[in-house]
C-alpha cells in the first residue's frame, strides 16, 4: 500500500471523497491480465443516463436503419457496466444540455473564440471496466477505468482513440478532440486511464504502477472500441488513429511504440516525456522550483524554460510546477520523503526532503521509470506538435528530445508552434503573446489522414512562425 494521503482531488475537489481513494491493486499484475483477457462476463445496463429503461430494452429514439441503428446489439467487451444513450447531438453543444459530458473536465483546454461543429446524432456509451480503485466519482459510480464511446450515425469508417490529459476525467477531450472527430464521421473512444486526480499515485501496488496502468487502459479501450464499431456498423474500422494532449500525447507515443498494430497513426499534442535516463520532468522541475523563488532568471533558462516565457512563470509556479513535481515524484520515488505524502507544498530549498532539491539522477528510480519510459521506436506514422512557450513541459527538454529519439528513419513529423503554450485557455489572457495549438492539432490530424490514406507526405518538420494576421483560434497552416 502507498502512504495515506490528505490531498484532495484536482482540478475538481470532491470533499466527500475518501482521503485514500483507492488501494494499490489487489494482486501484482493479475488485474491487468484479467482486464485484457477475452471472454470476460459482461454486466450491462443498456439505458439512457436519465429515465433508464430495463436492461435489454430498446433505447429511446433509435431506428432500425438510421438514427442509432443497432443500438440494442452494441455491447462493450469486458465492460462491467455500460449505459447507452441515443442522442440528437453527440457534440458538446448537445451533451452539455443532455448531461452526457462534464464541462468542468474540459475547462481551460481550448482557446477563447474556438469554433466547433455541432449537430452530430448517434449513440453514446458511458461505462467502466473492472477495476479496484475508486478515484473517479463521475455519475456517482465511484469507480475508475470509466470510458466513453461515441458512434455517429454517419460514419466515415474510422476510429479515434484517446486518453485524457493531466489527471482529468473521461470528458476532458470532448471539446478539443471529440467534437471535431465526430463531425468528420469518426467513431470516438476515450478512457480515464484507470485513475484520476492528484492522488492517482495511490493506485497500483508498486512505484510506477499507476502510470503504467494508463497505457494498459488505452490499449483496452482501443480493442473494445474496435469490437463495438463492428457491432454497430457491421464491419471493423478501416483506420484507427490515436490522439491526445499532454499526458494524452504521451499515451499516443507509447501506443505507437508498443501497440502499433492497433493503429494506423497518431497525433501527439505536447506529450509528456518519460524516459529512464536523460530528460524528463523530474530533472527540470526541481531546478525551476529552486530558481524561480530566488528570482534567478538564468537558472530558469538553464532548466530549459524559454526566453520570452517569463510572463507565464508566476502562474505556472503557483498552479503547476510544485504540484506536478510532487505527485509524479511520489508515483515514481515515494521513499524520497519518507512517511510524508507527496512532499511539502512550496517548500524552500534546503528543507529536509524538499522536492525543490530532488535529484533524479542521484536517486535513480529506474525500476519504476522503466515501466513507463519511451524509446522513440514508433511503428506507425506520428505527428507531434508543441509550443515554443510551453511553460510546464519546456519544448527543449521534452518534444525536442523526443524528436531526436525518434530520429530520421521513422515515419515522423514535428511542428514547433511559435508562441504556443501548454494550455490554450491562457490565450484569452495573453492574446498578443500566445498562439493556440488547437487549430494546429486539427491541421496535423488532417495531414496524418493524407499521409496514411492517400500517401501524401505532410510538410517537412519545422518551427512555424506566428502569423501576423488571421483567426489564430481557428486557423493553422503547417506549411506549403
């Protein structure tokens, strides 16, 4: 068992959540093998989220050949619970009204002024796979490994699979990825990664287990979604793409390195870099936590934070650097601070067991890191985008490094977005200093489609200058 915690969940605290929300998994590796096994008994609740009919009854609004066709045949393999709904609009314009999304999950992730498509009818399935941890309180289920599948009436033959950014819940990508993918005709599948919130590190039995589960859960939902697509449309998806932001971008990289057979390609939006030796956030955040409080600007540059990002440092110090360092260090190296849980917030350098003084290279938590580390050995086409002013995952210490790991001999494109930051929500505060990445993600996805489906090579990897005019919240050219 991990050390008990008094931390509350973030970004949406839930006061009624138990302090230790979930134990380490009941048996080493056993649950993972079980969750991936075929032939699991499926306990289903085929129902609307509100006004649920009895299991097995028809879902209101469904028709035999059109709207929500075959909904009664759809069963998610391996799911412990699944709740089906026939919706007039699967995008956030509709699901915000119907209660089939949670706007708090996707708050702050998209730029002000971003225009999304609407009016995509189809089937939504909410549910969860077997799991022993209970961090995710969505729907009052108090159960992790929650998923969402969306099946548009007008299907283009494809599937988009994703995991959530940060430690957010399963609706976090609804505005940034789901709406747009559904409007293009893709089926959509997402997982909460098996644990959520700032105390995610309590999941699993050993260091690194909680993050390692993220990768297993993405694989799990990809396999299940392919089966559900075949049930709904009568044939398997012709192409499957992985996509994700931040921690979700990391998941794209890991999937294309380790489960490439499941996908045709992927788009990685500022993915987190985890590697056993070399750059990772545990060796550049501590120097920042030492330098920033002292006003040591050169120390910040030396840690990898870009010149020109100084205006973002106060916000990131307050909300990101300290918490991120402490919770991920706790996940990978819990013995560093003894019985203390996830360190001491905003401790001064020199304080015993202070995360500002953490030395990854001296501590060498390699055993835990090897469970989640990346290699760059992708097996399918990958496009990475990353902002030059990213002030959580500095580009010089993350995606620049990953691009070198991938090298020139694998199917890879890398677009460095000048003035892009880690969180597009800050664009409203600094419209003259920042550039949103959301439209660049969409352009990257369309380039990936051309690469995979029409053998059209994307523009060469490049640093893209900030446009001097245009609608930055909705337009981005990758080149050409």
